[in-house]
C-alpha cells in the first residue's frame, strides 16, 4: 500500500470534513435546523445518507471477518438491514414522516400520551446507539492496526475530527459528508472487486482446504435484529423526519437497500476468498483489509483503505448526531430556553457523547457482537409497542408498559437460560403477549367506565 498517497487522501478528507461542518453551521437557528435540516431533505440526499448510515464498520469489516469463519451465510446480517430499508420504502418511513415528530421515542408521548414511556424509550435508544457507536470505534481501531498504526494519538485525532464537524453542523454536516462518503465507497468497492486476480485464486483453491464453520451460526439474530431495529432506530427515523415529503422516503430507502446488499456482498466475498487462500490477519488486524492487500495492487488497496475509513465515519457521525437529538428533544427541550441556547446545549451534549465513547472502545473487541447486543436490547423492549402505536386503531398505554416490561424480562432471562426456540423470537413473543394483556385490561376498564356512566 502507498502510505504517502493514503496520508494525503486522509488529510484532504479531514480538511474537507471540517470545512463542511463549518459551512453547515451557518443559518442554524433552532434544534429543527440542527437535527432535522429544517425538514428539507430531498431524494438524492436521502438515498445516499440512508446508505452511508448503514454502510459502516459492522457491515464491511465485521461481516467480512465473520465470513472468513462461516462463509456466505453471513449474508443474513446485511440482508436484515436491507429488508429493513425496503420496509421503510414501502410505507413505514412515510408513516413516520406524517407524524411530524422529532424522535422515535416521541411516538410514546404523541400516541400513548405518556411522557414517562417516552423517557424510557429514549433512554434505551440512547444506550443502543451508544453501543453501536462504540462498535464503530472498534472497527476504526482494527482499521488503523491493519495499517500498522497502533498509536492511540492517531485514533484520537481521527475521532476528534469526526466529533468536530458533527458538533459544528449537526445533521446537515452529517448528510453532506455522507454523500461524499457513499459515492467514494461505492466506486472503490466496485474497483476493488474488478481488480481481483482470478487466475491466482484458481491456482490457490487447489492448494488450500476450504473448511467453513457454518455450525452454530446465529442467523436468526443476524437477519431479524437489524431488520426489526430499522423500525425503531433513531438515526434512520431522524432521516425520515427530516425528509421534505413522505413520498421521497420510498424511492430513497429502496435504492439504499439494494446498494447496501451489493456493497456488503463484496466485503463478504473478500472474507471468503481470504479463507480459501489461507490469508491470515495477525493480532486484531482486519481480514478484509488483509484480503484486499493480497488480492489486488497497492493503488487499489490504498483507495480501499480510504473507503473503509469513510465507511466507519459515515455511520459514527450519524450515531453521534442521533444520540444528541434524543438527549435534546426527549429530555432537555424547554419553552423557557431560547432556540439559540437550545442549539448550544445540543452541541455540548453531542460533544460529550463523542468524547465519552472513546473509553469503551478500548474495553470491547468484537464488532458484530456489540452490534447484535445493541439491536437485541432495543428490539426486544421497544419493537412491539412502537409497531402497535403505528398500526393499531386503539393503542393501549397499559399494553405498552407491559410489553416493555415483558421484553426486558425476556432479554435478561434468556441470556442465562437456554431454550429450544431462538431467544430473540421468544422474547418478542413475550413482549407481544404483554401488550395484548395490557390491551385487554384497557378494554375492560373502558367497558366498566361506560357501564358506570350509563
């Protein structure tokens, strides 16, 4: 790999990102400007920012790492996110936009009329998004290790740039950098794929044993957790809320889903080839990057490394912005505070969140495991009451409480007790049962009240 060339690319990108952040900060007068771009996001912008938000370290570095061990079955992981984007595109995203809200958690206050439930939902959302943010940091660490750059100063500088432009420009800065990143990543992935030397692969296939470990694959978790999480994910919801029109979400989400699956498939393919060819990643290095190094040329490898750098950033900045929006809208918005003061507070909260994520990066190691934990936590507790709120004609507030309690109980218990049914499916079923019990209680109360009035 051409290190000087790579350094020039990264330095140039860093400068561009800071410039975008500063430029995006102009004319920001309120939290809606800062977190929702004044609700003016168009189709082209929305398509690429939806793609960039999902096309992070987990999808590329993490999926390739798992494919190295388990083969093509790892496609279940990006397929879940792809199907989730399709679901947004066929109507769910438009339904969110029509609610005219600012966070997913606000659904609980608007539909269930419960401020308390909104706070609980927002807290869980913040925790899940924070875990995913840490996972992106882990992916970034693996990226630098693959380049033989193990100095923490470089990683801290990288994270500081990400925090800086996100804090300055909010969602507008994130979307503008997403467009640049998504286009560069797509072009580079295609370039890398068509640069593989297939003749060398054919020779090596006869020399290396191909033993893919397909047993004990958590395909239920890989497929359903990203899929269901898409319905309740604040960073995706934030983009739906920011769309100019509900119809814009349909084309944008479906396009992003197709591009996501193609991009992830290329990364998985490199992981599988690495296994077949006996390519190894020493220490905590990424097998995806080692595979590209071995199978392409230095120029392609350099561009690919820059694309991975962008992929990690494209998800991390979105998560950071979304956590800030949850904190600001769900906990700190007050009519007594001026709009400009609220924007300043939002920026400080985003800054603190970004700095706080640094410490946990050095504690955890497995990217996909961290992502799945975050997905499972939110989905098990929030999926049923959110879907019920949007689809039910008479949503039950008691049902929402019991649904969240049942989901939390299942999430905790089934981590220690083995059951023949996948624990995620069983936990969501328990959450559904909790909602139905609460709904029945609500119906009985309403009926009893009508009898008393008569």
